[in-house]
């Protein structure tokens, strides 16, 4: 299994540009999520999905869009990049375990995004 | 106030020392996770627990639900244990995880 894969690893954008961060998992996990990690702050949830066709907002959803058309893929779209979106982005996935609550998390390697 | 507080923020130890990292939270939870972030940035899950204690090799995680507190212990620490250790909680009935800011551990040879 490849686990959770993310592309690209690094990206530089100009303010106003749009782009899509790709995330895929091959473990048949129902739950997928996107986080951003900024210096001095904990990981913050952007969007998450509990299955194909179902997405919901996290703590910091503004400026980001997601869709979940398949179990495997969960892309994150930046609609109009801003310098405040400079961050490291992590995708994670897990099974939905006991009580239908997400189980052990598997993280992708991260995407380091700089917006100029 | 952050819902998940970790202490200390930074910890430096000598090889072989016993390490304790603490996590306190302010909400009712269904599960608590301990994660390790390597210097290269990758994040791996160490433990998920909802009660009691779990052990994996030299790592031990404990949780006290009544006191809303968890500890991560590392016995016989080694320089390869140098990493950021992150505590995260899932509020009861929620799918979402809330993360602490992490504890940066440096183990010197």
C-alpha cells in the first residue's frame, strides 16, 4: 500500500492564483481530512469528509473548497490564493471505528505552499 | 484558551533519561491521540486511547478521563526520539480532532 499520498510537495503561487492540492489513499478509508500547520499553532482542520459525496467544514474553511467524488481522492482547492494561506498542508485518512468515530489517523507527507 | 494544552513546549534531555510530556484538555472527549512529527515533517500516529494505559516498546501513554489529562512517557530516551509530540482530542460525538501545539523534544547523546 502507498498509504496517503499528496502532490505537490512544494508549490509557490502568486496572490490571486488558484490551484488544487491532491490527496489520495489506497486503504479504503471512509474518513479523510485536510489540515494546515502554521508556526506556533497546532494543526487546524480545514475540511473533512466521512465518505464519498459527503464533506463538511472544519475550523478554518474560508478560501478553500473540497469535494469527495470517490473514496480514494480528496482534493483541496484554493480559490484565490492569499499570503495568509502560506502554510504546510497535511491530508489524513482513517477508518470510521467504534461508534462511527474516526479511528487511527494516517497522514500524508505534506505540501509546503508559499503565496507571494 | 486553547482546548488542548501541552507541557512543556520544549524539552531537552540526555540519552537514557525518562521523559514525560503532558496534555490537558477542557472538553469531554471520546478519544485522545498522541502523534509524532519527525524533523523532516512527517506525522505518524503513536497511540489512540479512551481510557487507561497503552504501551508500545519504550512508549507509554496514559489517560485520566476524570482529570482530563494524558501523559506520554518515553523510557530510556534515545536521540532518535527527537521530534515534536502532538496531542489531539476528539470531542464526544464529533468527527473532528482538536490539536495541541506540540512539545518539541531534543535528546542529546
